[in-house]
C-alpha cells in the first residue's frame, strides 16, 4: 500500500528516500564491522554512522542536486531553509553498538517552512514509519491513528532524560505519578529508551501513551515530531521549541498534569 498517490507534491522525493534508507542499511550497516570513537560532546559515534550519512547524502545529491542537508555527523551547522534534508544516520548509537534492536535510521524533509514528510526505519524490527504532513502516519504502508482517550491509570509513560528543566508544577505531579507507580499496579507505568526515533515509533503504534522528549537537536526530534502529530497525539511545549516536548494520547493524564491548550502548539 502506498501512503500517497502521484499527485502528492513530494511523491518523487518520498518514494526515493523510502527506498534509499533501506538500501543504506544493507550497504553500510548490515554485517559491517563497527569502530567506535567518542565525539567532542562525549557521545559515541561509529564508522558506520559516518559511512551511512555520506551514502545517503551522495545519493540524494545525485537525485536532487540543489537541495540542502542538515545532518548529525558532517553537516550539523546548516540552517533550515527550503528543501533541506534532516538526517540522523544511526539514531541511538549507544544502543546500536550493544547490538540492541532499539535503534533507528531517520530522515525528515523540510520545505516551505514546515516538515513535509519523515521516515523512521527500525531495521531490527523490520518496521518503517512514514509521516506526511496533512496525510497521516503509516507503519509498513498501513495507516495508523490513535484517539487521545487512554485512561490515566493505563498509560505507559516514556521519558528520555532527567526532568531537570521541566516546569516545577509539572515536575511535582510527575514525581507523584512515578512514586505511585511503585506502590500501585494500576498506576501509570514508566520506561525510558535513549533513542528518540524509537520513542516516537512506540508512541505512534500504541506501545506507549505519553512521551516527554527533551532533545533540541533537529535530527533527533523532527522526524518523530511529525510522526506523533500525524498519528493523532496532543502536543504541548513550554519553552519555544528548545526543550521538553510533551506528546499524549491521554486527555485524562493531560488534565492531571495541567497541560492546556495554552501549551499546545500544533
């Protein structure tokens, strides 16, 4: 099943990169030796991150010669503008080097001041997520959409990072929920996976119901941000897009935390 027909404005770009990201995995990652090093920011990187990114850029440049690239490893200072590809060649490298299934490859395409579409590919789970602005979210070609009606006590809450920069009123309520979960089997449950793309994928397909994502690097959050919104999530932000995005499929939990339309910047 195709997500959009040939009348879609970016049909050529979407179909090309959807195929390319899978080719990049087979050519640059699958069964390849991993050499690990530490970057200036103290995060890990492998030779496969760099080789995959170069492969993606080379092939996209050959197809779309005048496009721009904002990428984690080699073009991380590029400013967003028309026809910009945002690429994270291996998202969750620290998990990848431990042979975890919870890493992904992700790409977003930005044009006309918006993310037009994004792709998150989880090779080890054989899952490819596609989000298209105004056209919905898809998992392996099948449309996915969730209602925001999960009862608070049944929520699985996913967060990535210690909530040091959360608004105080949210932090206090969150900590109460976290402590309640230790005592009450029916309270919300919590998990954390240090991989933005996987977090967004789990949220979109219904494994989790509430996500707190503090990443401020565009290649980390932009692909999944569109996926979560197109899958139907309520979205809240407190600090002008810099940190701490909240995505929810539980209006009851939103109300408990005091999340309101004033914080909702869809």
